[in-house]
C-alpha cells in the first residue's frame, strides 16, 4: 500500500503522541520531582520529533529518487535516438542510403515510435526507387502521428513518382490542411496538378508557395515549366 507524505506525517504524529503519553505514565512512577519529570518528557518529545523528521526526509528522498530515475533514463534514450537520427540524415544527404537505414534502424530499436526514423527510412526507399516500401514506412509514421506533415507530404511525393497524381494530391491536401504555410506541399500540389494538365490550378498553388517563400527555387522552376511562353 502506498502512503502519501501527508498521511505519513499525520500517522507519525499520532504515534509519537501516543508513545509520549505512554512514556509519561512510566516516568511519573520513576521520577518524583516535578522539574526532572518535565525535563524527561520534553527530552522524549524532542527525540521523537527528531526521529520523525529523519524518517520523513529519508522517505521523501527515496521516493523522489525513484521518480527521477525513469525520467533520467528517458532523457538519455531521447538524446541517443536524436543523435542516431541526425547521423541517418547526414548519411542520407551524402547519398549513403544503406548507411542511413542502419542509423534509422538503430534509433527504432530504442524508440519504435520514432516518426523521424520511420520517415527517414521512407525517404531512403523513395530515393532508391522502391516506392511501395517507401509508402509503407510513411504510413507507419502517419499511423503514430496523423499530423506529421512531412510524412504526409513525402507519401504524396512518392505517389507522384508512381504516376498516381490524383491520389498524391489528397495527401498534399492533408498536409496543407494541417499547415497552410507548408511550402513544399503547396509546391508539390502545383506540380501534381500540372502533370494532370490542370495548369491554371497548378499556377494558383505554385503562386501560393512563392507568396510564402519567394526564395523557393523549385516553385519558381515549376511555374516556368507550367508557363513556358511567359
């Protein structure tokens, strides 16, 4: 049974009170002079108070330590996972895809719900042209966090690589609904619409991307491709 600190203090107070009363009974039998009797009682009371403070302080420290250990362990694991993911990203950016997968897999062994690792694996398989596998990993990330816009967008990109433009647009829309200023999803939706021959709509979404980020080179290039005569 777990007893909270307040209950422990009340219990110890009552116990010490009863114990002091009992001692008082015996002290009266042994000590006959009033000053000595009161001094003994006062001494007993001080000792019990002192012991009570030690007990409560030790108990609180024990419980606090037990609470801190899991939190510290979680913090250490989070740091390790973060470092592994960063190594995975670095390997991916250097086109070392197999190495990147190894780093992401190590992170997932510690935290199977690491959406960044799942998304990272999806990106690797997309780059390798293994699109169906990539979608599987993006889906795992989305299942854990339905609002993870990067996985939503990346699934859309992979679907465009498969030529499934209409389906891709639904995923870009999901990302845009969550984050209306997500430039990549806006740009990618414009590109998918252009592939479907819906050029006017494509220009609208490409312009939205440019309005948010005028330095977005991809969006600028996309607009030039949609309007080659301008």
